[in-house]
């Protein structure tokens, strides 16, 4: 659900982009989603007075921003006047302005107001912008002496050239360059620019999602995406080598208090042995150590099984955030299929810092409101073909989306079941949740989709923003003790239908512009200033205080409803659909707010994650023979769920990883002050194994070996 919002937040706000337009009065960019469908455009015009006007629109999955910008540039090529109006992805009103006169800079938006005395050149970064700011920075950085640019309200932007590519438009040719900018957001931002003395934006490529390219040159999109993927891979491999510390030989984690995910309680201190990525023994703490080559002193810390995020849309750059949060497994709930295969291969080879991914096949129907991931189909034959592809690629689950044709839902679900796949998703337009259960659903995504069961009518178009607005307005009036609600809960329990509520994500329904959204309040002071600033940007259009109070009440009741489901015996899983890693911790905090104990919330994020990804034979608990997906935590998250943020070390896929190192690498203030070090132990057996000089062994002693 929030994948589009997250991607646009990281690209439109952190990447931006526009034009310096040397001699061009009008420049047009076309925006395509990954399947080639045009989903938007940007038109930039400059008049003789130097006034730039930008019209930007992007629509995917029934939503997207519409912006109008006007700005002027000073002698240094940076903003002196700027104004943007319009609506955000989910309908929030945008009205932001900036002005600089001399050394005095002032800015104002619906969520903030500020001013600053500035010396020298500086670029203001709007909270919401089109692709009309970034190439200003591209040109400014290209012409600066130290390749750094002061930012407002704060920060510094730097830029490096990655490589060049020749692009073709009929009989026209030109060379464009791939650049990487750092200093905004939590990862580098890549963009394509023209070459020469005053480079400007040529294209923005987000592999696996979208391409925004200057009109006429769109045929070069795939070549640019492939070039960019390879360039990004080099950086990502370096990160992985730097931050993943291989565990060679037998390692013992001493004096750890193990969280028993089956019983939801902490046991006595133990020593846990790890070899080649698996747990080989669990002994009482202080037992004699035999044959271990290294040790980690847990010093009484709690040892959790690796956490599951059951609603991710994984990207190549967010893996570190997951690992740093103790999330060693992510169920991906919809992605570009080729991009997902690339990520799976890279994680498997150890070239990508990230969790193990359990992929879910995304299946959507063709409509003007379609999401454009996975397969977009028109009929049952196409649906079956997509399911076959997913089954052959090892996907254990299918996710059905908003525009899926309701007429073929039951047959589609039955076919997926025949291929051994679980089925979940949003509720297709024209249906309600109970009808999806009739069709064979095993799970429902998002608390709003559950609430719509009681609120939607056959005329409700749940492909539009109504799927967010209606629950925000009407849940406040629902009687959870009424017979229809109780009957529905009983049915969910009887069928053991899992619910993936993503409560932390849906906190945006009640967030008032200018206030920090609750799931990010705890982490805000740890984040880089520009990221923290973004936490205060409202998402929904909330007209007045009365509307805000109503939305607050509706959201509180959604949280309460999840607690009722859990107490009734309905399976709950912990998913995010938001900022990787950090949001899962917030989801667990909201489960506690719903009435679960902290230990029960941890059980949901471990045992339930394994059960509903069908990986319980390998993950979800700390047991001999299972994968060594292990998380050392300071404090006691079984008593205070906020302590789950204090991850001091993670072991997964045979690597030891320190969250503090990841956070420092990304400009985040670490959540723990110390880390349990890996120490070498003296060998207790012969260090030279038989067979090192196999040829001499056979020549002088023969091939027979007798013990």
C-alpha cells in the first residue's frame, strides 16, 4: 500500500530533479512505470523574465501527486523565489514557499515555518517537489570548486560521476552521465544528466519501479536502467563486504537469555553454538566449550530469533535498515518480478546486505487504477499463467489486488491453492472481506481492508482514495459488540484467516500536518535532519480539527479491533509497508497498545512469521538444527517493547553484523553504545586437517584410511 509513497518520498524529495534549461524554453519529461505504461509527466516552461513554471503529475495504483511550481534563480543558479501548490500522493494539501533576499532565507509550508541567515550559495529543499529542483543542484555541484552544496534548512549535498552512456533518438545522439548524490536521505540518489559545462537532468530511473525521461528519448530507458543497476551493485557489494563479518568455524554465543517464541517467555542463560549458518547446540551457560574457534559474550543480553517483517516491498538499498532492526526475514508483498529475482540472487550470494526474502506473487487486474507490479491480467487464462510463473519460481504465496476481476476470483484462488500457494491480498473492488473469504482467501492485508467489510457498499470504489477516507470517517461509529462484527470475527477464527494489519503504516490516516507521526516519534532524534523533517509531513487531507478528532477516534478503534482479533484467536502477523526496519518495531509497539503483552508481540514477529511464510522448519525459534538467525538485544523487550530497538548484534546467513556500524554508515545515531565483540579462541585439536596434501598421502600411504 505505501510502496508508492515510500518510493516517491525517497525519489521526489531526496532525488528531486528538474532543469537548468540553458537555451530551452520548454522541457517535457515522460514518466513510465516498470511495465511500460505511462503514468505521468512533467512540463517545465521558462519565460523571458526567467520565471520557471512546472506542472507535474504522477498516478499509479489510483493515487499520486499533482503539483504546480513557480521559481526564479539567482546569479548563482539557485533559488531566490519558490512556490509549490497541489496535492500529495494521498490527497494532503501542499502549499509551500521560499524566498531569499541577500543573506536572509525564509520558508513556510503547511507543516513548518523557518528562517535562517545564510552566507554564500545554498539550495532550499522543498518538503514536496516535482522533478524541478534537483538538476539545479546537478548544475551547481558540477560548477562548484569543492563539489559540495550547502542545503536549507540544513545539510550538505555532494555529487560524484559514475559513468557515461550514449543514447539515441532517431538520428540524434548524445552522451549522458550517471551521477550519484549523497547528503539527503538514507542512501545515495542516482540521476542521469546531460554532459557539458552546465549539465541538467536528463532522466531519473528507479529500477524495478519507474523511469522519468526527457520526451523522445524514452527508448533508452532499459539501457540506462541496466547500466545503473550495475553501478549500484558495485556500491552495494562494497557495503556488504564492509558491514558483514563472516563467522568462520564454530562460534559460541555465551551467556545469552533465549526468548522462547513458542512459550513467549525468556529462559535461563545459555550458550548457543553456530556453525555454517545453523544452530548446532544449545547448552546451559558456562558449560565446557569444545572445539569452538571464536566466541561472543552476550553478557546476559536477551537473544531473540530473527524478526519477520510480513509486509515489505524490498529494495536493494533498504536491507541494512532491516538487518539493523533485527529483521532477518521479510515477506515481500509485491514487486517488479525481474527486480525481485535479482535481489534474491544477490542476497543468496552475500553480495547484498539484507534479510532473507520470502516472495509473494503480485496479481492485479487491468483498469485505469491498476497497480503495475507483478502481473496485470484481464482474464482467468492470464491469471493462471501468472500463477504458474510464480509457482515455478518458488513463490509460496499469491497477493491479489484492488482491480482484480471479481468474476474470476474464486477460480483463481482455487488454482493457486492447487499449485500449493497461500492466497491473500486486498479485497477486489465490488466485494467485501467476507466475500473474499468465500472465495478462499487465507489472509487479508491491512486494517482498512478489514474495516471496509462493514463500511463499503457495492458502489464503493475501493481502487480510489475512498479505501482510506471511508475507514477514517466511519470506523469511529462502528459498534464492535454488534452481531455482524462478532460474527465476522468468529468466522475469521474458525477459518484461521491471518490478518496483516500494518497498524504503524495506517497511523498516517490520523496524522496532522506539522506533527511527528507516532510510529517515528521514538526514532526521530536519531535520524539525519532531512529525514526527521519528513516525519512531520501529513499525508491525508484533514480539513479541520473536527475531522482530525474523528480520524483519531477511527484509528484508535482500528488498533483496538486488532486486539479484539488477537484475543478471539484470530492469527495476527507483523508487517510494515513503510520505512524498513524501524517501522516493524513501531508495529510491535502498536500491538502492545492493542492489548498484547510485549512477549506476545515478539511471538507474533517470530513464531507467527515463520508459520505464515511456511518456514517454521528453519526459522522463527532458537532451536538446534534451525538457521542461526539471531538477534542480541540490550534491555528486556519482553517487559518494555521499546527495548526491541536496542539491537546490539545480528547473526544471519553466516555473518555477524553490528547495527551501530550500519547506522553510522547511513548518518543515523546508533541506539546502543557498545557491541559484543567476536573473539578468537585457541584451537583444541590438530590445526592441519588430513587431506591438505592429498597427492602425497595417496602416494606414500595408499588410498585406504583405517581408524
